[in-house]
C-alpha cells in the first residue's frame, strides 16, 4: 500500500472535528516554530499564510447556509478569522507579536478536543 493510499484511508476515518484539530495542530506548530526561530520575511510569511488559509476555510464554511453550527458561534468564528487575517498582516508589516495567533489556535484546539 502506498503512503498516499494510507493517508487517504486515515483521513477518511477521521471525523470533521478530528480533521480540524489536526489542521490546527499543523499550522500552530508552524507558528510556534516561526516564533522560536524568530523568523522573518518569506519563512514567516509562509507560516502566517498557512494559518490564514485555515481560518479562511473555516470562515467560508461558517458562511454556508447548510452549516449546522449555531449562528452565534458561526459569527464568532468568522469574526476571529477576520481578526487573524488583520493581525497576521500586522505581524508581517509591523512586527506585531505572533503569540496571540498561537494562543487563539490553541484555544480552538482545546475546544475541538473537548468531547
């Protein structure tokens, strides 16, 4: 069995919540690495962009009429996604602290891990 087939099978066995948790884990690890290594320029931009893309996907999903989350929660996630986009730009352009992005992702992971 190829590694791609194994990865597809593993992905299909995960719930949406588990997929989201894993996605947050991956992008948060990138942000932590960027902070620890005091990255700048393109390397920092890549970590921030991966995080922004994840939040953009979540916001898009929350904007879909078929989304089953309660409307107030959907609105909060969209608002957080907008804040993440703005703060990510501030990190790149103005040297703002990356830690709030890490903190918000970890809070999301805690919520996703709760059963």
